[in-house]
C-alpha cells in the first residue's frame, strides 16, 4: 500500500545528481515504517561511483552559483521555503511514515526545517566584509568572506528534514554547492526536499542527494580534495572518525554530535512549569533528540512532588502510530534502539532504581517502548553516562547547588542543559557553570533557527543556525593593497 500524498511525485526512489534522477537498480536500500514494520519502498543504493559523480556535479556548478548575487540566491531559498510550507502536510506524512514521530511533531519539524531556508536566505544578503586601519601609511586592508566551495553533508534519521535544511540552507546561502547523504533509515524525506529544491529553481548540481553504502560514500567524499568542508550530525563515534579522516585533505568540519543533557530542578522552581518542561525536553521525538534530557537532577525539597507529578503525566502519554490518529509518542527507530533503551532500564533497575511508570516494551507491532519514569539514578548506571535516546526519564536526587553542577558536568558530552529556578543569582551562577553549548532556563524547548545550535567538549565543533551558522561555510580572505 503506497502512502497517500497530494503530490505523489514527492515520493522518490532514485539518487539526485547533477539535476538528474538516477534510477534504482541492483542492490537497494529498503525503507520501513517503524510503527508497523511494513516496507515503504526501496531506494537506489549509491556507492563510490555515484558519490564521485555527485562531487563532479557540485564542483561543476560551484563557479556559476557563487557568482549569483545574494539576492538571487535568497529568492531561490525563499521559493523553496514557500514550497515546503505549501506541501507541509505531504512532507510531514512522509516523515512520520519513515521515522515514526507523531504527525503533529512531524508538522512541527517541517515548519522548523523550512525556517532555516527563510533565515539563511535573508542572511545571504548580510555576508559583509570589513576594512581595517592599515599598518602602513601607503597600504589598505580589506577583509572579505567567500564560500568555501563544495560541501559534503551527512545527516541522521531523528530529524530527517530539519538536519538537512539547517546545513543546506546555510551552505547555499553562502554560495557553496552541496553533496548530501541522508540516513539510510530516512531517505524519502531527503529526496522529497530535492524535488522541491528543483522546483524552487536550485540549479542542477548545486544540491546533490544520494544514500546507500555510507562508509563508501563518506570515504569517497573525504578523500576528494575538491570537497572543502564536511558538515555532520550523528553519533560521537562516527563524528570522530570522520573528523580524523577529514584531516587528510584538511577540510573544514562542523560536527553536531551526541549529548547527555542534565535537566536540573531546584527547590525554588515552579513545579508545574518544571514538569511541563521535563515532558517536552524528555519525550519529544520519543526521547530521540540529541538535546533530550537524559538525567533529571532534582533537589531534595521538590524531588518527591516532582517525581509523582511527572510519573502521572508520563503515564497519560498516548503511544501509537503517528499516521493512525493523534498520539504523543511514536515508536523507536529500529530494533537496536529498542534493545538499547530496554538494557538501560534493566541496568538501572538491577542497580536499585525505582520504577514509577512504564519500564517495558508495549505489547503491539512496531518498536514501541512505554514512556518511563525512574527514580534513584546513580552515576554508575548506564543512563548516567550514555545517551539513552529513548523515552526514559531517570531522576537523581541532590542536596546542594554545587553538587548539582558537579553531577551535571560529569560527562564528555556538552550539548544542551536545562535548569528550573526562580532565583536570579542562581540563574547566573548555574548558566555560567554549566559546560554546555546551550542552556535552557525555565524552558524545555530551545531549538530555533535564530539561535546558535552546537556543543562544547565531545558534542562537537561549530554552530548551526543564527547569523553564526553561515560562517561555517565562508572563508575569510584578507587583501592587502600596497603602494597607494
Ligand atoms: P545515529 O546513531 O544517529 O544513527 P550515526 O552516526 O550512525 O548516528 O549516523 C549518522 C549519519 O552518519 C547517517 O547518515 C549514517 O549513514 C552516517 N554514517 C555512519 N557511519 C558512517 C561512515 N563510516 N561514513 C560516513 N557516514 C557514516
């Protein structure tokens, strides 16, 4: 049964290279719906040859694309934004079908994804240079910003659309051309974007999208000196390997890697607001976001009331197939993800954690795990040190603010952290002490195209979104003019 779409042509199975669709042949990538286990379709499995052809196309398209005026590039990005908005329902249905998130969340992702095209189109017009008072009377110093060239982008399955536009919007706005490999688990959303990009007027070769043999494609791009930049979102382990490989041709890199977010609730917090924030920060996308709260650190005085209320609200979350009706929680992406969540819960319970709600698989087809709340988390448990990436809220009790800061920073990850407090001095102390690239105070929702997204420590390098995001795709050039 094919997915019903108003624009059935958004459902593609090829590789989009140099403005042409290469048909699937031979070995294919099977795409399945994690809520039902059913196969949605098969997509061309690209390897080294396609990867090289994509770089040929991107390198060929670069000189003309960079010469376009910023206004022309912005107009194309704006049209792409408008098309995404016009076809948001179809894009959201495709997204839910291959990724599993509830349809309302998928619509949210499409709007968020489109916002990067609008934002960076506008930023394209503000790629300013500067003049610097010179070191000699007869000299003048100019600084300009130029596009780095061909960009390779590798994206994950948890935000199949937004992780693409956050990179491609900035790259195209800067005047770069792109070769992109989405996750093999969610290629359909990526290919649908290519259809709309072409319709918006993105010229052939400026954006190329293929999926398949990830290491073969990645190696080909990393070894190719024409690719001047690698931008990656995914696991820390793969990010480190790719960063090391990028050194071979000294490519610039942006890495958005794993998190292990603490969510800290102080005694002086607004209890209701903290519970609502925790639900958002923990259970969005069924716990499968890199900024999801992984450890809930709760102060003594508020701990029990917070745990009770969070457990009650969590138990009421509706688990289901996002396309079948309203739901709050979708399935996990695959069997491996489900097994990991299960093992984290088992490990915590074996080490003395107390189960407040959930704690088991849901008895139905698909990769569903019941939304879970645990108390009694200790630093020895897997949940404390590894990214669970699932619907498990694990609470750890603390007494003093200093203790909370030590616990919060006890990880090599440094992406996002959250804290709830109504004390102004504490707000300053805590937001300065947290070793994280992003801090949410009295909010569980921090992602927006206008702010810089990225991590400290092993959570990555560089920033995406905001006016800082475009810098990742620009090289500074200093021109010294003498003999004046
Ligand atoms: P996740 O846990 O989110 O699946 P991964 O790091 O495995 O994280 O995947 C993120 C992206 O990296 C996906 O597009 C995946 O196909 C890609 N990827 C994984 N391994 C490699 C590799 N060796 N070379 C290039 N890309 C890779």
